[in-house]
C-alpha cells in the first residue's frame, strides 16, 4: 500500500499527540493508519569504554558472554515495551474513530527504517522530540532533523496535545516549490472547511502582490476560504507574530530550496521557528 498515514510511536510524551493527529489525518484523507514503533537496541548506549588494559586471561570471553546476555535481555524488554505502546496507541486510535489501525514493530534505527518505508507512506506523523529528548529542552530531536533531511514524503511534526486545526498558515515565497505547495493544499481533503492564510515575508513589491493574488485565487477556486498578507521582517519572527495574531492552528512550510523560509528547515539557521513552535508544522516535499 502506498497511501498510508504512518505515525511514529515511541515512549515520549509526544506519543499521544502523534496518535491523535494521525487519527485526524487518516480520517480526513480516508487513508489507512499505520502505527509504527522502531526498536533500536543500541540507542541507550551512552559511551564506549575500553577495558582491555584491565582484562586478564579468560576475562574477555566471560565479559563478552555477560554483555551478550545483557543485550538479549534489554532487547526483550524493549520489544515488550514497544508492544505495550502500540497496543495503547491502537486502542486510542480506535476510540478516535479509526476502525482498523495497523500496528508494526521493527528493529533498527528510526531514520533508516522510516526512509526504507517511505514508498508506503502518504504522510508521516512524528513528534517534535523523541523518548531521548529532555522534556525541558527547546531543541528539536536529532532524529526529526535527520528525517526531514532524508525523506521525500510530507511530514507532520506535532506537539504533545492535539487540537483540531481550524486555521492554517502557509509560509509562501512564490517559488516553484511553494506554488506546488499551494496547489497541494487546494486539492487536499485534509483542509476542507479550514481557513487558509498565506503569508509572504518580504517587501510589498508588484511581484509579491501578484504571487499572493495567485495563491489566494488558487485556494478559493478549490472552495477554500483564503486570506493573505505581505509583511517585512525576519522570517521566523514574522511568522510567529502572524501565527499568534490570527490564532493559527497549523503551519505549512516547504523543506528544500534556497529561500529564507526553506532554509529554516535545512541549513545552519534551522530551528528558531521549529524549536519555538507550539503548533503542528506540516513540511511539504
């Protein structure tokens, strides 16, 4: 199947939000829901110490046997915990209205597993941070940044608590990729009945005004309520200001390219926007 909504479930505090947003997306798109947990039995290793200088004859073999037993026990515990997480997520999804959510538990690293499965996905839902992320940290999870870099499917990054979106904001720069994003929004049933805001961060030039007019017309022709604005300033601060001013529930951005907006996601300036966001962000590819 190539049209699944896939939700990355782990032991973090973001898992309930991931599950609830995935239910919303699955129902809106009429796509099957796949709840995925990846068991990475090496992720908890904090460091590699070299004890070779302290080992006596026969110690190495005994130590390797003990370490193997520890690894085997840890793998068993991780599998059982993962199964419990998936069972809870499945029950929550069914309660949310999804009749037949599928659960999958795979071994490996999260990023490599998701990249390997992306041909099956229509959209990926993932939390802002994973189980290893400190709850007080404003940083994005390292896995999330890697997933955004390497995957070619839309990614919905979500907060801990679900709120059904009623107003979305698309950061628009008039580029070919951004125009494709507007066309995707116009066609997608995910945004039926949701007010679409379009924001160009830049000068009020004739070209920018023409781009904004095109974006609004494209959305309105598809039956969406569309509002738009052009504002000068720094991209992240301007987007955040507009978001708060209009009570935006979901931000839509494109991932690749050379514009100031898309460089927020990939490049040295990544983070101010995503790190500080309290609303979900849909990253289009």
